[in-house]
């Protein structure tokens, strides 16, 4: 494992995958005994949202990125030749290209499952504009190793150490535009070669994109399988809990039935006791009347006895 290849793998990932993957590679380098590489890997910064999208465009929209760099070279040549008509035409072309690239970038972000905000799209357009005005900026953009977006007036060169994860991987700036040909110089062969090269790059990028999507799909399948296992485990746990609750409910229903029967028995016992109380009260009244008559008879007998004495 070397720094450039590791960095290119890392800066091709989704933002949420970057930190864990970087730490894993640093750990691997440490285990291999390459402490210097491990330190460089750990120091690689996570790209900003705009830098991530620019890196993805350099990887998945390479023809468009090449178009930006080539248009910048053409504008630079027109400025050197003081060709105002060409500069106006290229300026119009630049505005249209930047707008189209900003839309293409947001569409790519959506396709990769990581949409970006309008503010991020503005940063992307600003960086693309800078890449047109500075060959070093164009080389940095094409590297796919940006850590942050940037701007440039074209007067001062862009400091690659500030914006590229591995500056030494960028190499020379984007080549200057070829010298103007005379009207008699044929360009068909060169144009065909450029088209062939672009087609080959596009095919390679398409294959890489297909492989990346396959890995993402496999990862999604694995995640779905794990979610299925987790869901089934949770379902079984809920079923077990439901069985416990159903058993508890049945037990409580049995207790309720027993209590209802006990209540009915107690009601009957209360009613029987009430009747006994009523009978006892009647007996009490009768006994009280008998006692009263007996007291009156005793009193009368006592008075009669007293009179005879």
C-alpha cells in the first residue's frame, strides 16, 4: 500500500465512509510497520461537501472536467493573442458550461445517494471557474484528491498543499493548449485520438462505476439481510412477550371468575345474615313487649301485696 493509491481509494468514498476507512488504512500501515505512512494517512482530512462532489465529478464526469480544463486553456490562449471576439465567444461558452456543470454535479450527487445543498453547488461552480483560470487549479481539480473547494483569479498560483490531499500525486499542471495550426495543418487524426482516449476513459470510468454500484448493491443486500435477521429476532421476542402476556391475562381472567363467584357467595351470605338480623330484631321487639308486660304485672302484684299488709 502506498499513500497515493490509498488516498485515491479514500477520496472516492461517500463522506460518511471516509473517516472509518482512513483510520482502518492507517491501522493497516501501522501493523505493516510503516509508521510514516500511517501518520500521513491519519493526517488526510475529510473532504468538504463541495470537495467531495468535485472529486466525484473528476471520477465519474471526467469528460466534463476535461472540457472545463480545455476551455480554460482556450481562454488563456485567446487572452494571450488579444482576440476579443474569441474571448467573448469563449466567455459565453464558459457561462453555459459552468451552469451545466453545476447541474450535472448536483445530479451526480443525487445518483450517488448524497444530495448537496445549493450553497455547495455554488462552491462547486466557483472551483470550476477557478480551474479555468489557473493551470495548477485545473490539475488539482483533475486529480480527484481535493480536500476543499477554492477560488482563483488566475493572478496567483493555487497552493496545492492547501487543497490537495497528496500534492505530489497531482504532477505537472494541466498542459498548455497546443500552438495554433495553420489552415493547412490537418487536425482530424489528433481529434480522433482525443475522442478515442476519451471513449476509453469513459469506458473505464463506466466499468469502475458499475463495480462501485455492484459493491454498494452488495453492501445494501448485506444490510438488508442483517435488518431482516434483526427484525425476525425482534418479532420472536415480541411473540414471546405476547405469549407471556396472554398467559398472564388468562390467569387473571381465572382469578376474576373466582372472585366473581366469591362475591356472589358473599352476597347470598349477606342476604341470609340480613334476614337473620330482621328475625332477631322481631324477636327482640317481642321479647321487649313480653318483658314490659311482665314488669307491669310484677308491679301490680307488689302494689296489691303492699295494700294487704
